[in-house]
C-alpha cells in the first residue's frame, strides 16, 4: 500500500497532534515530515504531500482542497503566539515587516490593519528593513511580549473585530481520502490532545511563558461551525486586500 504523505508544522502548537500520530498505528501508514507553515503549504499545493496541517490562507491555492480532520489549530480570542509587535500604537503603524513562516498570519495582519484599524501600511519581507512593527508567530514569540512597547495578539484582535473564533491551520488534503483513514487519523489526533500532560513534560520550559495555559486554554483544536464561518469570512477579506 502506498503511504499517505503528510506534512505538519513543527511548532509547540502541534506537539499534541504529533504525539497522537506517533503513538497510533497510523504512523505505519504515512510518511510524516515536519516543516514550517509556508513549506507545509507549498508541499500540499505542489503535490509533494497529500495532506498538510497548513495555514488556512493557502487553502484556495490547493487543488481539490478539502479539510479532512475534525481538529485544527485555532483560538477563541488571544492565542499568545500570533502577534504584531510594534514600537508605536497601532494607529501610528506605517510600515510592517511580514513573517516568512506563515501566509495566514501575514494576511491576518493585513486584514486587521485595513478593515479593523483602517490603517494604510507598507509591507516588506526584508529582514534588514527597519519598520514600525513586525509580524511574528509560533515558538519564536514565547516570552517576547514584554520586549516591545506594543504587542497585538491577532487572535484577540480578530475576536474584537468579528466576534468569531479563528482557525490558523487545518488538516487539508489535495485529493480524496478514504473515510476509514479519516476516522483513524481523527482518533490519533484526539489521542494526542487527550495526552497533553505527557506532551508538556517533554517540552523545554520557556521563561515568561506558561506552556500549560497555552496548550490547554489559549489554543483550541476543534473545527467548529463558528470556526468554519470565520474561515469563510477571513478568505473573503483576503480577496478584498
């Protein structure tokens, strides 16, 4: 049997999923690679992977895209790992450096700045450019909130803007996946979430960052109707950028 190729993000927010997959028989039926979000998306888009835990902003670029799991990376309000860090208040941001790791977070920053905060901003990906603010996501943000005069949690700001939760990444396939595999995959993901205490024990501690609060409270993992509604709205906003 040909193994299903899966790309997943290697951040702390996916560790429970990876734990569940590794401790399930499904690990013998897949080829798993761990990547940064942009590479994960690229692999699903170009067919190097069959399924990816990929940034939702890239879903429209995936041929035959379909969300195949009941679980995702989401939040309902503050997520504590997806930020605009700024030297100035948001109404004074004129230049912003995007994060090369994630299409979703970059687009979320653009959506919030244009439609929520009503700011005209110039964007760059030049890491040497001096800008008023930067987008930063994932483990690289842990314990960094106090390093900047202003820290805008984009999960919280999206909730303020729309009243909805958010979905940052979803398990997306570029082809039909059997229901039997989906069922087994969902069971593996749930097993991982049910064993977050074991996952926590394996993680390095980070100064000024509460990993337990992050994994149990800030992150939410269910694909709910409201999260699907938020995804649809978010993609509509991206089309208007």
